């Protein structure tokens, strides 16, 4: 049923109270990213720490979820343990479709359970279940146990955390249905602070599709573009791992803590190599006909029992970069082994990989010793990294506790900040140049997907600061609307403005369709108000020296030019945040 308000489930883990709120604002924030920011403005506290039990953990979907293909993402919003500011993380799997079939546009979780718990949500049943006996289990064990305890089929999602999340690590992710994640900025740590081991959403209801032929016509056109043209085929075929060879060819692939940007040895971890020897199958998020999830295998032999165990492990470009090229691991099966260790621990693979790359260089330079690292970290040695990932997850000593709070936190204590590969958070895998470095460093999610800076670097040769800032701001605004639908960003080439407008009109959201640009601008401003209001200051974000030591196909990165762009983009962000609303430091009711 099409409605002009949001139907939001609000659960307080401390009191056990549950309520369903009808919240206006569909015409202003659409859903997804916009709804998440609006819910944080309503239920969150800008001036209280991230782990205050009253802070909300928010999940939000969009108006097109369930109606069109690849509207398969959920936006998770929270105050981050990484920087204690407003944050967003996006995940897929069955999470969005499960919320849609449970008849909720959003889920807001506050409070702290008395012991390790699971929240079970359905259209007719909501329960907080004590599962303290699963506290301490890894992701694989927890997932198998939860599926047996709470059987269900169809539209059911299981969101869960591992030991890293239980320890409230800023590098902890929320795993969704095994192969997808709310990865960046520590959402898993927020769940851990609430004693929340798992969230299960059962999509046990139904919703009617729009009547009339217009919806069918629009749906069929979108589906055909997804499946019968070449617009999405690259994501199914090699997928994002195809970026390994492409970036290496243009000297833009971070290698061994960004000490190099190209190396012939990456032939062992390209998308082509994975597909030849390690690809087992493709999978897809619910509601997606493309199948971009690439699942490889890792074989483990138990010699004493004379048997083998095969693990299925999802891989993509960012993971291959983080525990592959960044650590000098150039064998695809060794990369899969490290991904598997990080997954069990409930770690966002990117940040641990990049942080261990820094630690490896710091150890080689004598800044730290094996007293800190416990194992002799060395580029190319996957076995020591497998141990180090577990030390990082458990915070085994003071060094790993600091490192798991962020590479720069460890660098402040031990030194070596100049070669920390941190852009707001540990970098994504694109050493393309100035536009990307600034875009990720100052981006709201510190994600390469906040805006297409990596693309700008590759397609433009001009260095005019105003042109780059204009591109980043406008591109972010467009993405804000797509992530408020909530579409997978791989589909942004299909969901152009005209197509999105037709989709919205076909299901009854003509007002949104007619005002997409203004709504996108409001969402962009609202998100930045939440971020700046919770303490973000662009001038306090530094870009370490290593990024101005990079040489790629365009030559060396000029430090002065990098700082000029950072200052101009930071100024523009602050202007966006001043465009009304919540005063800095105020608390929501």
C-alpha cells in the first residue's frame, strides 16, 4: 500500500517497550539515507557519546524497495565509535526486502539489553530474546545456531556481529545474511554496546502491487535494461575484482601500504585469476536479477582425520585490495583465507587490512617491535596476518586495542602518521589522485561511493579547484537521492533521473518524481547537518604525507594542490550544513 508517511518500528532494549510510529516527511526525505538522517534528528543525541544507551541504531529502506529490481539496499545510521559523529553504512542481502515484507519503512533501536540478546521482528510478532550463550561465538557459529533456533523461509534476514562487535571495536561490521555487510564506521560496535548479538527480520506479510498497466510497463523496461543489455553484465561476470588489473595498468592500485601503485605480481589476484581458479558461484541480494556477489572457495585439510573442508567466501575488489595488494599477498587463495578470518571475527575487512599494512611498515622501520605486533608482520606472509586479524578483533594487547580504534590512533601513540593510509577512515582501494583522496577524506561516509572522485581523476585532466568541488557536490547530491530509494549504486547507470521519475510515478509517488532535485538537495543538507552538528570539522581531517608521495599515470600528486582542494571542498560542506535546522550540540527529544 502506497502511503505518504513512514511506518517506523521503535524498540527500546532497556525497557522492552515497542511502538510503531507514523512519521511524516516522505515528500521531503523520500526514504533510505534521507529517512535515516531524519530519524537520527528525531531520536538521536548530537551531544552525547556514541555508546550512550539512548543513542539509536537505525535501519531504513526506500519507497521503491520491493517494487523494482536492485532496490536492494538498507541504510544503517548511528553515531560512530570510530569518530563519535553521525555515520551511515549501507548493506544488502535480504535486509531491505525483509523490512518491506514486515511492513516497516524503518527500524529504530535504542537502549541496552541486560545480556546478550537477539531482536526478532515480524509484521505480527516482535520479541527480545536472551541469547547470552552465543556471546563470544564467531559469525559462522552464530549464524548456524540462529538459523536452527529461529527457522524461517522466504524474506528473512539475520543481521549479526562477531567478537569484534562484542568488544565494541570501531572496525566491527554488521554481517547481513553471510555475504553482505554494513561495513564501515563501526556499526557492529554499536550493536555490541547494546548487548545485541543479532537482529532477525521476518518478512511474513504481503503488500499489493499497483493496479493498472503503467507499473508493469515501467518494471519490464527496467528489468530488461538490467538483464538483456550490457549495462549490468560486468558486475555479473568478473564483477568489481576486474578493477584490480585495470587500476594496476594505470598505476593506481595501492600496494604494500601504498609504497607502490603497480606491480606485475598482482596477476595472481586479478578478477580474471579468481574467476579461472577460485570462483565457485554467483549470488545476489533479494530482488536483484544481476548476481554480482562472487563466491570463491577455500580448502582446509584436517590431516589427522584425513578429510577436507571447503569454505565458501565472498570476495570483491575492496577486499582483494585490503588483504591482498595492500599486504603484498599476491595469491588469490591466500586472500580468501584472510577474508575468511576477518569474516569470522566480524571485522570490516578494509580497515583491518589497511591498518595491518601500516603496522607492517612501522615494524620494518623500527617504530614498533614484535612486542607490539606479537607476530613478525611482513608483506606477503599471509599466515602472520591471519593471526594478527584475530589479535585485532580481540584487542589482545594495548597495541591491537589502539590499532582497532583506527590507524591514526596507533600512530599518535607510536609514530608513523606520515605513512598511515587513512582518508577519514582507512582508505578504499583507489590511488587515482587528488579528487578521490579529498572526496573520501571529507565524504560523509568516508566511502569511495560518496561521490565519484575516483572516476573524476581518471576522466579529467584539468586541475581547476572550483570544477572539482562542483563535481563532487553535485555528484554527491545525485547519489543521495539514489541511496534514499535505496538502490544499489551499481544500478545508477540504469536508474537515471527520467527512469527514477517513471518508477516513482508508476507506484503513486508523483510528487516525489516531480521534485527529485529539490528533495535530493534537502537530503544532502540534512545529512551534513547531522554530521557537522555531531562534531565534524573538515579542517581537523588531515591527509597523511603518503598520499602526496604517490605517483600514478598522471604523475606525482602535488601537495599544495591537494590541500587547496581539501580546503575548498571543506568550505562547501560547511555551507551545506548551515542551510537550516538543528543547532549544533542540541539533543533530540
